[in-house]
C-alpha cells in the first residue's frame, strides 16, 4: 500500500502539472473504485480552477475555486499517470487540462475518490479522528507522551493507530523505531521520555528521506512521472530478517508479527 511518502511524492508531482490550471474535462471510465465515484464529480469540477494541492495522512487533496476538494486515496495499488500514451484498462478516472492528461490507475480498485466541501474537511469522517501530522508541528514528544501514557499495547501498534499519528504505516514505523533504539514490542506506556524525544525526530527524518527518494516502490507504486521510488534500497530493518544490524553491534534483525503485520527490529540495540 502506498504510504505517506508515496502520497506526498504523488501530490508534489501532480502539483507541477495541475496547480493553477483549469480542469477542462473529466471522465469516469467505470462507476466505482472501492466505492462509487461522486455522482456530481464531472459536473462539479469541469471548468474548475485548481487552487492548490495538499495531503492529509495518506489522502491527497486537489483544491479548486469551486469551494470543493477532490480527495483521493491510492488504496493498495493506485497511482496517477501523467500524459499516458494510451489509456489502459485500469485507468479509471481521467482529468484533462489544456496541456496535460492525468489518469488515476488502480488495478485492484481499493482506492477512492470523494468530493468534500472545503469548509467541512476537518470534520469529514475520514479526517475527524486523525492524530497530528508526523511532519507538522503538532507532533511533539509531549503529545506522544499523552497519547501513550498508561497504554498497554505495544508502541509499534500505537504508532500505526491513525488516531495517535496520522499517516504512519508499517515500513516507516519499523524504520523510525530502529533509529530511535526502541523495542517495537514495548508497551506504549513504558516508553521513556528520552526515547520519545528520539522517536519524534526519527519519524520525521525517515519520512523526509523517503520523500526525497521518491518513496519506496515495493510492488505497484510509481510516481506520476513514471519513475520508481528507491528508498527501499536503504531500509535498515524492514524486510531484512536474518541480516546483521547496520549498527554493527552484533545484532541480527528479527521478524515478529504484531497485530497481523510483520515487524522487523534488532533485539540487541532496540530496548
């Protein structure tokens, strides 16, 4: 599933093409993805001027002068294609400006597209309960301390809870916990203040580095320009079961299952 860096990379790529441009044509090439396209999508946004693009958690937002935002989620396999030579079977939504054609491609159709009034974005059900953005000023060690205080679930599982931090996924939680030297199995309420003080900058650093690398292409994801992200070549723990810890402390990367998801960590340096 595309995670936060992949969505951020997508939004930045689309911004270069869409920001300040007028949507001249919209085509829905099937009735739905995970759920139906908004029935008034074509009417509402044909002729609309794109006033900006943004991201909230793992959602991308295309803002317009109509007071409504197109909110998309890439699901398991979604990606936007810029100026494809031809439209394919899995290109389900097409946006055209005077100079470019964009196609939302989603082979598994687990993605979604919604129209939301700008004034209702904060209270929109998918956004209302989200925690702070990990790259924003709202995520601090003290905020994490409040969110984890007295909690028995493992810190790994709490960080994956979108109500605690918005947009964090499995890859980047594993990587951030390794950088901060925290055992992912440790109860959230037992993570110390100094550990949380290391964790917040570790989360930011791993996300920013992945964004700079264009994300982590594991299966289907590609940037809108067709290029593949290459942060996966620099994973410290994710997918490295049995390999030596990069800290050269003699530790061997282990894999355990938490909440139905694989977790990779070094039992020697993560405490």
